[in-house]
């Protein structure tokens, strides 16, 4: 061989060797960093992977059975002269789960191919499949961040772990996700699915064959010094000369959104630090599009909640109002008088003064039926009187409380009282048969079905009863009590049709309350004694006058002043008497069924009581005695009555009791 040709050969060899040297893959370091992936990231994506507008790399959304891969597009030389190259990587991931349990996890992968053979979703994380678990031709290394504990199959320690995978997802190494604090070396657990960015570092020392894996929440300011996993791992049989680095993630029946927010990678040296302040945002947890049924549920629920809130609010308002309504504001003096009822009790007894409990309404106010719980369900009548002024109230209540102590079988028992603002409530025994005027005239408030006509005997019993009650008021008490409002509608009838006089003393309330400058006369037209209109002063004699009206009314069945014809009952009866035909005035509806003697007595007594001169009227005691037949009338009454014939009604008023008393029942008998 010539030296020249040798030289040429040598040159060729050099060129060849140089060429050959050039063909050997460069061991030049690969070094990249992506703080977010929006700007020209050199990534190859497949499956469900995509780069979102904000820069986050989404490997999967939270739909079921997805898998997604993202690889750095150029190959990375991992074996140089059969020696594994050192590499380090750092990345920030975020696993967002809607609902309770998510899955299945993500992994950092170094694989011989961007297409992983046989890869499936679910617990295989898009890395392998059931058929090629651990097959040595897989050629991948992965660090998995697994959020589901597969049932036994994959030998997983728990549902929140970091594992090192070689050709398989059955990890050769695995640790519960966590980190060690730098100061006291505490082991702090890191929930991978917590929807917070988590940084991971994977460092491999190719010459020592040691793998370090470290994780920490991005909120931890510096990388923990102690790795979570630090272990010898032989990658020589796994790695080929050119490998691809990237990520894989999968969902199964359980699903999470898996995101990579930033990634740096370097061979032959420490990777660049990720700037955590520039992490892309993970999309706000997308509210699952409400299905019709959830929509209905939501609407129904909110309606129900609103309803409950409204009902509760109304309830509270009503309760407060009712409490305020029922609250007692007592004046000091009220405590001094017995028989006081708490307003609340009366309110409850009348069901809140409901209209259905209204028995009647009259000049003094309304009367309600009430049932007292206190006395074991006794029925009472509660009279509500609205006084026009409170000035007289105090004295009146004092009197009422005093009257409450009066007991007589012909007086309606006053059980108690209650003052409330302008209102005075009086509690009486309930009289089931209503008032006398309803029985006499069929009209009136109660009871509603027209009552049966009263017999003469019943009328007599009622009149005797009322007279007896009035005697008690006038004489039987330590002080004289003037009733002031004797009339048929104030005569109430008990269950046995016995009479009880009600409302005694009540008219006083109006006198107390009246303006002292004006004398207001209280009473009922037709029952009011003539002197009352003059003096305005009620006396026992004015009660007698009113009782006279009652006598005539009961006997004749006519009103004191006929509402239609305006006929004055006293005058009308007297006219019959003057004609010597007194019993003609007796109620025609009785059809003759009455004791004529008694009828004459009653009519005559009625006239006697109705005399204009107060002193001419008998006292209630005398009235009683006459009614009871204890005193008999004198003989010469006929004369007197015929004398009356010649004088007009104005003169009749001057007829004195003493002259009347000279009339005898016997002479009256001949009147007809
Ligand atoms: C989730 O990703 C899959 C695959 O990319 C896609 O078909 C599906 O529409 C996505 N679902 C949602 C809710 O975005
Ligand atoms: C491993 O995978 C290769 C390629 O898919 C296949 O030919 C081989 O049979 C597999 N080996 C085993 C043990 O399954
Ligand atoms: C599962 O783990 C146990 C103990 O850690 C080990 O003995 C066993 O071989 C593992 N099984 C597989 C399939 O890797
Ligand atoms: C860290 O703590 C968990 C329990 O919280 C335990 O299972 C795990 O083994 C600990 N890791 C190390 C490395 O001590
Ligand atoms: C791995 O961790 C150990 C223990 O902290 C450390 O000594 C070693 O330098 C680390 N190796 C790499 C490649 O980071």
C-alpha cells in the first residue's frame, strides 16, 4: 500500500470514524421548562389530553373511562454507552374531583414509545393493560400518583399513594402520599385529590442507580429535603437509547380531572425551578349540567326551603304578635282586687274572641261564650265592654270586684273580671236558655231556634225570682246596690228556666266614665223612671219602676213601648183596668191558660210600680210579698180604679202607693 493511499485510507477512516461519531446519539443534555403550556409547548397529545386556553395541560376531564397522554415530542437520549443518563424533573399537578370519590390517577412516564402498547384506562392509568402487565418488552418507567386502591389485584397499599412502576402498574416501590417537614421531620400526609396544586420532583442518579421522589403541596414554600422515596432502581433493562418523557392519566368508573400545570426536565443536571407564582389556573370546577331530575329536585328543594323559611317566619311573627297580644300590662291597683282573670285565659276560653263564639251584642258590648280550663271546662259568658274612658275604670273595677262577692240564686254570678286597655271583660255564669225577652218576643239574639212560649207558671216563677234578686240587691247587702238596668233582656234563664238577673251595677261604668259636665242618663227607654230624666239619679225606686215594666211585659207579652204602634204599655194596661177589664191585657197567646187572680195581681202590681211618683211605688220587698201572696190587698181598690178613670195618665202618676195599697185582690176580681 502506498503511503498516499494509506493516508487516504486513514483519512477515510477518520472521516468515517468522525461520521460514525456523529451518528452516535448526542449525549447533549435536554433541558426544558414549561410554566404553563400555552406558548409553543412541544408536546404530543393523545386520548383525552389537551392544553386548555389558560395554559393548563388537561390529561383527562372528569368523564368516566378516559385516558390521555402528553409526551415531550423529541426523543430524549437515556442510555449513553449502555449507562443510564441521570435526569431530574419537577412538575406541578392538580387533581380535581367533583363529587365524592375520583380516580384513577396520573403518572410521570419515561417510555420507549409515545404509544404505550396495550394501554387501558382505569387502574392501569393508561400505562399498560391487563395482558401485558410486567412484560419486559413494555420498556417504561413511571412514577404513579394513584388515587384509588385497586382491589387486591395491584398490591396497592392505599388509595392515595406514590409508586414506582417498571413495565407494570404493580409498583416496585410505593408510599402513602406525603412529605417530611424540614424542621422536625414530621410525616405530613398529602391528599392527592384535594384540588390543590402539588409539586413533585423525580431525580435519578444514573451512576448510583438511586431514584428520589419528593412531593409537597405548592403552598409549601421550599422543596422538602428528605425525599418521600429514595431507593435504588435499576433502569438499565428498562431504558432504550431514545426514550420519551411525559405524562399519562386515566379515569374509570370513578373520575377526576387530571391537570399538569408546569413542568421542567433536564438530563445530566438539576432541573430548573418552577415559578409557582405563574401557575395557570385550573378551570373552576365545572358544575355538572343539571339533569332534569336534579333540576326538579333543586327547584323542589329550594321551594320547600323557601316555604319552610316563610312558614317559620310567619309562625315567629304570629307567635310574637300573639305573645304581645296576650301579654298583661297590669296597673298596680288591679292586683288589689280579687277575681281577676288573666287575659290569656279568657283569650283561650273564647278561642281568641272568635265570631263563632259570639252569643250576642248589645249596648254594653259583645258577649262571648267561653270554656274555662281552670275550672274544669265550665262554660261561661264573657262580656266585653269597651269603656270610653279609663278614668272611672278603677272605681268601677273596685265595685265589680265587690259585686263579685254577691251570691244569690236569682243573680247571675259574676265570676271575675279582667281589664285590658280600654276593655273590661266580665266573666259570668253561662245561662243556657238565653234571655227573657227572647222567650217573650221570640226575637233577639239567642238562643237561635225560636224558644217555646212561656207558660203562666213559668212567668210567675221568673217574676218572683227577679223580684227576689232585686230585694237582695236593695236590702240584702251591706250597701244598697241599684241595678239601674232591669229589663227583659237582662233577665237570663237557667237550664231549669229559673230567672237570674244579670248586668247589675253595670250602668255605673257609664256614669263613672261620663264627662262630669254632662249628665248622661243610663237606662233603657220604656223602663226608665220619669224622675231619672230629671235628676239623673238612679234609686231603688227607679229599679222598681223598671220592674213594673217587666211585670206588665211578662203578663201581656208586649213590649213597654210597642215598636210599631208606639203604644205605651203602662197606659194600655191602665186603660183596661179603668174599664174594669184588667185581665184583657194578659198575653193572648196563653189562650186563657192562666190564673186570673194572679194575672190581675201582676198587672195591678205592674201599674203600681209604674207610678210616676217614686214615693208612690212599693218597695221591692213589698212587691215580693204581694207576689208571694204574703200580703193581701185591700177591698176598696175598685173604687180607686174607677176614680182613676176620670183622671188622665198625668194624674195617675200621683196615685200613691198607700192609696194603691188599699185596693184589694177581691175587688179586683170583679173587674172584668
Ligand atoms: C371530556 O373529554 C372527552 C374526551 O376528550 C370528551 O369527549 C368529553 O366531551 C369531555 N367531557 C366534558 C364534560 O368536557
Ligand atoms: C410480551 O409482549 C410481546 C409483544 O406484545 C409479546 O409478543 C409477548 O408474548 C409478551 N410476553 C408475555 C410473557 O406475555
Ligand atoms: C404484593 O406485595 C407483597 C408484600 O409487599 C409481595 O410479597 C407480593 O409479591 C406483591 N405482589 C405482587 C403481585 O407484586
Ligand atoms: C407516613 O405516615 C403514614 C401514616 O400517616 C404511614 O402510613 C407512612 O408509612 C409514613 N411514611 C413514612 C415514610 O414513615
Ligand atoms: C436522593 O436523596 C438522598 C437522601 O436525601 C440524597 O443524599 C441524594 O443526593 C439524592 N439524590 C438525588 C439524585 O437527588
